[in-house]
């Protein structure tokens, strides 16, 4: 498949405006003053969107991001997204889009986050989104759905969206967690990637040991999903119908988690569009991309070269006896 | 020389022929746009709907003229008329003869179309007719500014 032949669709139902403040010293009741632009970073956030930005960096001309945005800040958000030359397709809601605040102190090193979960969407907005989604995916053949869902959106949302994809014969890469993931499995998405946010649970089961992770990966496969990806510390466990693999980075030095998972997803797509669907190799490419972000201090990939240089450091082993 | 893709806004915000006028007005407000593209169920471009056309249908006098002595009466009349047509469909008010450009067309073509048709927005499709975005007058002016400053050229 050639780059640019199709629109790549990404879905971010609960996007945010991320504001990062870099201050010398962050203590309660201490006022901080930010005078320098480099100490304030405002960017659009959300899992599917971050992957979309990486896909643009990798040279894909048509990448669309769909989701809900709200109020005046929603317009601002959309403009920020368009700065990355991403095609926007948003349902506008009455409520303002959420803002996440991050305060990074230099001495001592502190990291404080205010995660905003106040965003609400009406039932009418959800139905409008479903209508827009049906016609929005027509020109795409692989759809990425990723991230949390805002209040007002039912846990069956991914299930409903995947059902539409199945009707139109589109493949789905779903990155989700919790109840929304659980319900989505009914529609058997092609690829499921788990992420952990507030709990370490998969399908309501607490996962602690290696065997717990493998058991749940296989459980998801047994529900009709073709391929499953589960993070396990710095590794990824990969599941197909008959095999289990462990993917590990060599000599890994963590500096920054933020954005690594999104680079992974984007590079996975990149492999798919270039070479077709080979699950393990696509993951290897994803991991090489994630390594570039995790070992550096930036959010997005710069180009393909960064991925290539890390490919030899990604080791994939098939696990025997599982 | 630049192509349309270099200057266009990549937005698929659109309405369909079966959406109502009420929905369209609310959509226009939220998006702060007085014109929206109309697409089919596959997101292929069919035409445009202008706020102006809705006005023309609800104002008792020719659009642009309101008698100051009768203005409250006329506003009331317009609001009543809008109440009557708000459930009608976009297909009754849309333009289907709207010119478009392709995303790979050069900017001269877009300039030519916009200046000749006095369009405030020129919608952009790909080769298969799928909506891809739009060029606004501000985008066009930016292109011309870049040409004047030598940052872009017309050849």
C-alpha cells in the first residue's frame, strides 16, 4: 500500500489542552512567575491525536483526527491541531474542552499534574459523532481508536464504533482500558493494545505477575481478537491466536515516558502501510520508535531515521510453553 | 509554486443533505463559519450551504434592506419564518454548482476561482471527490503576501 493513498483515521474522544509550566521551585503557597516562553508549553493532547501527529512527522499526507471538542477553547484546540497539518473532524459540544496542567519544578525536581476530568458530552453529541464517524471513515482502511472517554459517553462507545467499522470492512486498532475495552471486545477488533491508567487491571482482574499478564492476553484472544499488545514493565507482550512473544529493548535508558506509546502506535501503522500486516515486525518498528522518545526529551518523532537506528536494539523472543 | 494543500485548512466539518436547518445554524455558530460544505454519506463533496441563503428565505424584504421604521416587525417576522423552516433539510437550501479545487492544484487556480466567484471559502477535494478542507480569503491573502515578499512564487 502506498503512502498517501488513503486517509488514516484516528479517534480521540477525550482530548485536552495540555499546559506545562517549568518553574525553578514548586512549593505550595509559593507564587511562581513565568516570563520566558520556553518555560510555558501549550499543546493539544490525547492518545489518538499524538499518534496522528507522529504519522504526519513520518510523512503521511492525510491523517484525520475525530472526536469531541468544546466551547471557545475547542476552536483554539482545533487550530493547534491544524498547525500539525492534521485534518480535523470534531463534534463541537456546549461544554469547554478539558485542560491538563503540569508543573515541573527544577530544584528540587518535582512533577505535579492536575488532570482535568470535568468534560461532559451530551447524548445528542454522541449520536452526532456516530453519524459523522460513519461517513468519516469511508476513505480509511485502518482506524485507530485510543484513550479515555468523557463523561456522558457510554462505555459501549468503542463497541458501537467498531461495529460501524465492521460493517464497512475496516480494520480497527483499539488502545483502551477498563469497561470501554471490555465491551468493545464483543465486536472483535483486529488489534487491541492495553494501557493502564488508574488501575492495573485487565477485564476487571488485577494483574501482578508475568503469568497474570499472559493469562489475560490469552483471554482477550479467546474472545475473538486477532492480536493483542500488553505492556509489561519496559517490555511488550504480543499475542496472536497461537503464539506469545516478548519484545524487549536492549540497553534501555528511560528519560521520558510521555509520547513513547503514541510513537509506538504510529510506527506500527507506518510498518502496516509500507509492508502490509506482519504483527511482530510492525511491533518491532513500533518499539524502535518508542525508544527514540523514551530515551530523549521530546514528544514526537522527527523522522523515520530515528526508528531505523534503533531497530537492532529491539529483541523479540517467542515464549515457549504458553 | 505552492499547491492548494500547502495553504488549505484541513477540516472535514460538514453537513449532509438530510441535516436540518436548525442543526446547520447551530453548527455554523459553533464553528464560527457562515458557510459549510455539504457532503454525501461517504463524505464526498456535493455543494455548500450559506447562512446568507437562509437569511434570504426568512427576511420579508430583499436581503440587506430593512426599513428602520418597521425593523422590529421585520425581525419578528424573520424569527417566525425561521421557526417555520428550521426543520427543513439542507438539500432545500444548498448550492450544488459550487466550484471546488483539488488539493494538488496550484494556488493560482485557487486564486483565480476565488477572485472570479467572490467566494469567501473555496472547498478542496481529493481526486476521488472526498472533502479534504477549504481555502479561506485569509489563506489566499497569506499566499499573495508570501508571493509579494518573495517567499512564494507564481510560476
